[in-house]
């Protein structure tokens, strides 16, 4: 200590004081941020808005934000620590790093606006899809067709609305990456979206073919069933003893179902 000198010793003690006080201040600020987010539940509400109907309580956002605040403050504390020690070799790169961060922050305004617009559009379309499918009672009708009990409705409405919700975000993703100047991520994402958009017409055409085929199959099934019932197929089944084996099912209905399946398979 005698070889160090009083001035250097004072700088060392002052640097240690800056480090300890800065560490305690960073811990205090991070704790205040975490408790504030936990009390107001603003982060959970934001996560719920972004994730849809999922609860944001499962995401420890307040912990992540508190840690980020702590390490950002500790970066400033480290710069002050090395500055007091006179180690410009260490402080200069840290200062340049902070300057680049603060210079990059304005670039986040555009992506933030795009994400807000994407959230508004996605939420509106999801609400519209749910309202239309809910008014059409798609889940209940599919549940009846599948023979499900009440309360076990097929969640097709929620599935389709959530798919539309995330598809909107996917379509906005290239614009967000371009605004962030992340060209390395932009090209593969853009290629993936181009493939999805190119596939959508084929998917739509396939669904149209399936829907029209199902409609025609149902019409043909009813025609065959009614025609067989009119010519006496059910009476014939009763006379030859098939009625006992069929139970409540009529022969005309059974043959109509067979025709329906044979027609729907090639569709």
C-alpha cells in the first residue's frame, strides 16, 4: 500500500465505493421495477393482448424487465468504476457500445408502430372471424356431426381465429425486420412467406373442391336413400329378415351412406 501512494489509494477506494453504491442502486431500481410491474400487472395484460386469449401470468416478464434494467445500470456503473481508476482503454469501448445502443433506439420507433398496427388488424380480424363462425354455430354443428356430447364442441372457431391472428403478424414480420435492418433474417422469412402465399390459392381451391364434393355427396345420398325407400327396399329388408340385423338403421339409409362414402372418397 505504501508503494501505491495516497492518491491512487484514494482513487481505488472511490472506485470501489462507486461500484458498491452503483450495485446497490441497480438492485434497488430493478426491485422497484419488478414490484411495480407485478402490482400493476401491466406486463401481463400486454402479454395477454399479444398472445391472444392466453394468460400472461405464465410469462415472467417482470423478472426479465428487472434483469434488463439491472444490467443496463450496471453497465453505467462499470464505466464509472473504470473511469475513476483512469482505465480509458476499458471505458472507451464501453462508451462506444452505449453510444451505438442509444443511436439505434430511434430505429425501434418504426417497428413498434408496425407491431401496433399488426396487433390492431390481427385483433380485429380475429374478433370478426369468431363472431361470424359463432353466429353460424360451426362448433356446435361439427360436434353434432361427430356425435360429441354437449360441452365437447370442436374448437374450430377458436383455432381458425387464432390462425388468422398469427397470420397477420407473420405478414407484418418482413416489414418489421426491414425497419430493424436485419437483412440476415429478412431474406429467409420473406422466402417462407412467399411460399405460404403461393400455397394459399391451392389450399383454397382444395377446400372449395372438398366443400362442393361433400355437398354433392349429401345430395346424392338423399336421392338414393329416398329412391330406395320409395321402391320398397326397407320392406324387402324386413321380409328377408335383414331388419333384425340392421336394428334401427334402415336399408335405404345404409345404402345411401355407402353411396355417399364411395362418392366422397375420390373427391
